[in-house]
């Protein structure tokens, strides 16, 4: 059953992660990932494991959102959220263990320069 509100971990650029609640509907989620953007963006979901994912702005780098954190060889720009997911693909509240783990994982505020972001965008366009 789809939860109406979900408890998630919000990670903003240059801030420590913090728990918050989001309405679990398309409009509210698009607004949440569009903080700092001039318009309501497209949602991108990045699976971390079978029951946890990241919700972010698909165009964050392209529209110049502020660099936030590195994730593997990629750089996430703008605010993003660590969220639970069930086997049917529904977004769910993040469980307490995952909330603790990802709060610790993303606690380091990173200084990312524009050249690094440009390199990620260049790789994206080479793939296309």
C-alpha cells in the first residue's frame, strides 16, 4: 500500500543530512527535487540497493544546480533525498537503520569545482 507521506533523508548542498517528511505524490516530489531550480524538474531515481534509492533532479548538472555530493564517479547536484522502496517499486519511508547509515555516509560536506561537474556532463553526452 502506498504511503501518503514518507519519512526520508534530505541532503542539501553544504549542509548535513536531515530527516524530513515528504508527501508521496508526483507534484510534491517534483517540487522537492526542484529546490534552487527555476522550474519544476524531472525526477531521477538512482537505486542504491533493493530497498533504498536516491530521488534527485535528473537535470541538476545541466541546469546549474549547486554541486552536492559525489556518488561513485558521478556528482549529484541540487538537493536529493534518500528514500525507501518496496518490491513493487513504490517509494516508502526510510527505515531507521538506513536513516542512520546514510546520515553518516553523506555527512561530509564536499567541495566540488565546476570543472569536475563539466567532466561528468561531458561523459554523459559521450554516452548519448
